[in-house]
C-alpha cells in the first residue's frame, strides 16, 4: 500500500511544433500537468459547444418514455451532432416561449372573464366614428355616485363589482372629475378574448408537436455523450495549447522558428523511462527533480487487487489522500467491511446484498466485466454482513425463538442475544465497538510513531497513543458500566487477566496523564523542545480540548451498535405488523407487500447510515488521528479520453 513517488518535470519544446508536440505528449499519457488558464476564440467555441451538448442531453433526459419503449441509438458525426443539439435547444426554447404565451393569455382571460366577450377592435371602430369608450370597474354600491355629466353604460354587476363603459365624444387624456375615486380603469387587452383562446389552442398543439420531436430525438442521446467526450478532450488540449508559456514574439523570421515553449507537470517515477523515450524521439528537452513541499503534487495509489477494491467507494466519495499523507486504502477496506456489516447487522440482508452482487456479476459477464471491482466489493460487503448477522443470530429481524436451532448454534455467545440475552449481548457489542475504536485509532498513532521514528516528535505520537489507551478505560466506566469498571480500586480491578495484582484504574489514569505530558512536550517538536512546549502553551485551549476529543472519538464508535439496534427494531416492528396478516389467506398478499416494502425501506436506511456513519469513522475519526485532511488531487495525466 503506497503512494507512488512523483517527479516534477519541466518540458521544453519548439513553439513552432507546439500543436504536434502536444498530440504526441497526449498519446504518451504520463504527464499530469499543473493547472493552467487557457484562452482564445477556439477554446471559447469548444466550451460553448460543450454547454450546448450538456443542455441538449438534459432536455432529452427530461423527456420520459415508457420503459418498454426502448430507443435504438443512432450514430452521428460531431458536426451533425452539434446541429442536432442546437435544434433540440431551439425546440425547448420555443416550448418555453409557448408556455409563457399561454400563461399571459390565460392571465388576460382571467382578468376579462367577468366582462364576457371583449374585442378591442370593436372599440377602435367606434372611436373612428367619434364614439370613445373606456372600460371601468367600481364597487356596485358606488356606481350610483357617478356624476350626471358622465355617460356610462352598465355592462354587468357580479361579485359586488359593477362593470361599465364610460362614453365620451372626445379622447380622454385625463380622468373625468365626474367619476368617483373608487372607479378604476380596466386596460384594453391586446387581443380579443376569442383570439386569446385561439392562441392558447394553437400553442398547445405546437407544444404537443415539439414534445413528439424531442422524444424522437432521444435516439441521438448516445451520440451527444460521445460528442461531449470529444469536446472534453478538445477543451483540455486547447487549454494546454493556449495556456503554455512561451518566449515573447519578435519580428525576425529565424528567431520565430527558434522560439521555445514550455510546461510543467508531474510524472510517476516508474513512468520516467517512458517520458524520456518520448522526449528523445520528438527532440524535446526536459528537466526532472523532486517536488517541493508546497508543490501541488497529484496522488497516484498503487495497491494489489484486493486493496484496490475500495477504489469504487473512494472514487464515489471523491476523496484522495494528499501526496505527503498516508495511503490507508487497505485499512479503509478492512474497517469499512466491518462497519458495513455491523450497521446492516442482519445475515438475511447480507444474503440479499450477495444476491445483488451475483446479479451484477452475471450482467457484467456479457461484457467480460463480471469481476469488476465494484461487483467484488458488493459481494465482499454482503459476505461480511452475513458473517456478523450469523454471529449475532439476526435473520430478517425474526425472533431467535422462531429460528431453527442450527442458526442459533452458529451464533457467537458473547454477542448473541439468543444465547446470553439482549442486555448482556448489547453490553458486549458496545464493548466491541470501543475495542474497534482503540484498535483503529492505535493503528493511526502507530503509523505516526513509525513516520517520525527519527525525530523526537514520535514521542508526541506515543503520548497520543497512551492517552488513547488510558481514555479507553474511562469510556468503559462512563458509558458501559461504572460498577464493573470503577475508577477507584476494588478487588476486581486489581485482578488483571487472572495473573497477579494490578491497579487497573490507576494504570489507566497514569497512562492518560503521562500520555498528555508527552503529547504536550513533543507534539509540535521541530528541532527544539523549548519551541514545542511554547507552541503547546500558546494553544493550551486546543491541547486541553484534545483530551475531550480523544474521549468523543472513542465514544463515536458506539454509533455502529446504536444504528444497528435501530435497524433491528424496525425489522422486528415490520415482522410484528405483517405476522398476523400471514395467518389469514385473504391477507397474505398484503402481508408480503408490507414485508417487502418495510424491509426494503430498512435496507435503504441502512445504506444511508453506512454512508453517513461507516464512511465517517474512516474519513474523520481515523483520519484525524492520522493527521490526514484528504487534500490530495488524483493523478490524471494529459492523455486521450476514452469514449464511453
């Protein structure tokens, strides 16, 4: 388990051969380039095309077809694919405009609903003959207050509102004084109510036509994906091409031909021979050195096939250790399997996960990918869950008294409620959670001791380790059983594994205090003990809170037991609800549906709990004790993109 060592490489080429050189470099696929900013019209055009492809693909994805109606995909050239993407976007934009038009028409129809049929053309025709009419509304009880000098025609009274036409021989530029202040003008619509209805009808017909065209265009969905992949490669290439540093331009033709351009990146040590061969073949110059501490070095992990099974999960979480951090892939896989098994906590659920893995393998076998890492990882998680469920005698939440005796006999006494009762089993499972904590966190500080073995800073890591061991007993006292694990001296606490006499509480507290002292003095050591102590004094609050953090980190592992207990309670409740139904023939179907739905929902909740809790213990508690921040960048060499 290791992070591959990198070399920082500066590559120099002739500016006149920049494009061809980049093509050869991309074909080599070994140089991870430092981030650079590209520019230029060509790059802008590629990005615009990519945005169009993404938008068109999103539009097609929103158009839903019945699952039975599978669409056979058609291939297109990239130029035609872009035209098709633009057509799809234009259809979508037209559809949105039609919806806006329909909304406006319906708003107008709603506004004029009480007026009946309204046609502004009729009022315009009367205006040409010298009769000017204006639409007004007023509370019905106020209509009688209109002055005698106002000529009005009452249209209707509905909803306590009177609607009337104000008639004038001249164009009214101001509000007549004869109108009560409660009267308010109703603006004339742009179209008649009949025209509005016609616009709505025609727009709805056109929307239906557009929907059919968009559905028909779903046959180009794969072509859009392929086009998008090509654009990603083009964007990356153009970014590098336009972002490379080069010598300033000059007027002399010979000097132009000799201009140099260069770029910087990182190459794995085991790929340096390949880079050297490519450079020699193309006449490039390069310089390689070890990266500086502050260089943005990418991380490339190299592990065996078993440890690499964790990669689908870390890729999904998008977490990568920093170049100067640890590769904990193996420990991550080991403890994640344990955490997954304990959170699911049911052998029946584990069997279902195994069946899912076998189904994925059968499906992948058609493409020669039966043993793809994700499939094997799912199978491993299913088997782990089955093992833990078997040890605790948990099968679909069924009461142990109703299980076959063979399954009960398979369970492991100290953690099996079927053998020692719920209370004792729960207590032992809590202790097991804390034992997992002490083991995993001890591994973290053990790695720290090994890392700083040539420095006094290793004593700071040793202090953290002793703090952890001392705090373990404090947790047992405060969380598990204060009587069985007292902080005072009793005959029980003096007897250690049946050998001799040892004041266990005093030893635990002594380890805690001595570990704190070592941590205080050496945790910040960098060549000077005095400076290390002063740094601890300056951060005394954080140092003191560190003890609290050790306590909370150990206790945090009890979530494995708590979440599993909640899942078991849900399983038991579902069985209790469905049990009576299964005893009646007419209700059997409903009982089976309830069981499938309830246990399916519980499995989904458990899966969410694994992501929230199982992953957290590895990426937070364990990583914090390792001093890891997962700040790395995954090694991604400049290379040709594979079409999906």
